[in-house]
C-alpha cells in the first residue's frame, strides 16, 4: 500500500526539450545552437521583430495535489512591483512510474528543476482551473521525495517559485 493523493488536479508542465533547443535557432544567423557555450543555458537574443528565446519545451500533464503557500503577493523591486508566489505540487510516484516519468537506470524522477508550471487543470475534465502567467512563470526550484507507507518512496514534493523580474529594492 502506497497511499494516494487527496484532492487530485492535473498539472500541465513545460519541460526543456534539450534536443530541440540544441538545434540552430536562427537558421542562417550567427547562432549554431540554442544553448550558450559559456553559460550552458538557453540563448536569449535580439531578433528582427522582437526577442529570440531559443528555449523549446515539451508539454506533459501529471496528476497532482496542490498546496499553496503564497500566490502573487506583491514585492517591491527597483522596477516597480513583482508578484511573488510559492506553491508545492505533490506527485505520487505510482503515477510517475505509470507515465514513464522515472529514469529506468537511476530511479530519479524525470520531472526536474526548471520545469515550468503552465496551468492547473481539473483532473476529470481537463479544464483550466488556474493558468500561470509567464513571465514571471513558476518553475520547480526544489524536489523532495517522501518516504512512507509500505516502506517505499511514495510522494514527490515539487516546490515552484517565480523568476525575479528585476533586482530587489528592499533589505
């Protein structure tokens, strides 16, 4: 017996697609890859008609339980006000295993830091219950496996926070 989630929703997550991001993002332009060679992160650059963000994502929908610590609480920054949010999604390892979201070699979950929360959906109908604005977006900043019922790891807690929109102006 491994227990179960209490109030089940569906989390729509955008995961970095490494293969698609590694491809040439600007065709005949100066970039050869969507990753910066020095900083090992996705490229953001000026482009005709706007900015180029080379990050490519793949979408997954995973059953979860939602625990909100704060949602869009305003914090003053040098450029104005920035919403601060922190919520935790609880995933059951049984669901991750069933969906192929566990690395067969290491046993690690394939849900990872920097995965972006797109929306929380009704588990039965798929309707959006809460969309997440990006920017700033909510990204996984901490993953914490929980061990319990049946002497096995059964839950994965994923903490989501936003990315800062500007430098903090407070102490």
